[in-house]
């Protein structure tokens, strides 16, 4: 699971340098300011900072974010605030915020604690970038949402997911969105374009999507799902047949994604190539020790699907 804490530190320090003087002016009372300052790295504060940088910021959003910074108590919480969920998902579908109850929040916290014990310490460090989770649904597509999750760069540290509280799904969704956060940092601080024409050329067949994708989208898929695959393999002996098939399918998708990326490796920057090498090495160390018959079966399925997409 390659990730760079130095990039995170730089990103957070830049945010603090911008927002702290503003918060100091907004909250003259020292006690209130100190409470707000404790929440300076919360998603509400990042969302506030992004709103303030706009030419025409929304006063209601600013006011609501400031209120949340005053009242927020916990660093890592299930959060039902509309502020932390983009109303329209990246594929154009409307997200609906789902309220959580006390029992669900308690179960989620206990499950997360248990996962941190079962999984290596590196996983806890990986997901530490996620500070808040909201539950969502897409009306009319509930049957397709079992493993759905999402996040955006404006609400840094926040993510949303469908309310599937299976421990494997919780591990998958948090790993997925934390990985997007870390890769966004690699791209943000790359000394040159991370991948040449990485977002503009949407002509590549993706192992994860029916529509053609930019090369950067495939790179995100490799990075994110290799981490998901490696994490879920810790639960191999506890998985149902359905869960085991899903894990092996993810592995086959990553394998094919790596092959696609290798055929366009000349377009990767120095930073992108270094991260890609680490991803590939870590993934193959796990993938090549899984069941050979299952590997071949699912990889063959991915190639068949790709052939149909090419028609």
C-alpha cells in the first residue's frame, strides 16, 4: 500500500496556513477558537476553505461550516450532514443522504476497531486520512449499490457509502476512498503532468467500467483496487463463496489494468512510474499466491468482457 505521509503533511500545512487566520478573525473568543482550531483538519474546514476560495462563495455554506466547526466533538464520526455529500455523483446520478441510528453508529465503530486489530498497522495509517463517513443511496438503483462509495477533493477527509455494514464491505469502502485521497496527493504534487494527457484522452477500455476511460482513471483503478484486493485477502478463510469470487474478480481486474498501463508506460511521469512499480510489486506478491484456477477463471472472464467492449 504505497502512500506518502510527507505529501499529506505538506497539503495539511498549506490548508492550515490559509484557513487559520480566517478562523481567528471569525472567532474572537479564545475558548471557542481553540475548539474550532482542534477541528481545523476536519472535512468541514476543508470544505469551508474551498468555498472561501470561490469568486462568489455561498454565505449559507460558510455559516453552516463554521457552526459545525464549533460543535464538532469527535475526529472520526458517522456524519449525517448534507455539507459532506455532493448531491450529484460523478456519473450524474442524484445521491440521497441516509440518516444513521445509534445502533448502526455503534456497530460501525466496533467493526472499525475490530478491523484495525485484525489488519496490519499499515492499514490503520492508510485510512487515517478519512475523518468522516456519510451513508447514501441512489433512488431506484438500490440493488446495484452494495459496494458503492465515493468522495471528492472539496470535502477532504470525507467519504460516503451505501449502508452495507458487512465488515468486509466496510474494509473495502474505506480502503477504496482513502486510496483515492492518497493518489490525489501524488498527482497534486507531481513535478510534471502525472500521466501525459492522462485525463483528456478517454479512449481506453477499463476493466472496471463499461464506458471508455482516460488513462488516469485506469491508474486510479489499479492503485485503489490493488489496495482493496490486498486488504480483503486477509479475510480469505472467513469469506463466503460469493465474497471469494468478488475478491478474485477484483484481482483479475487489477492484473489486466496493470497490463494496460504497462503498454502505455512511456506516458507515465517519474513519480507515476515509481508509484506504479510499488503498486505492481505489492499486488503481485499477494495475487500470485492465490488459487491458480480461480485466478485463471476470473482473468479469462475479464478478457471476454474486454472483447465485447471492443466490438
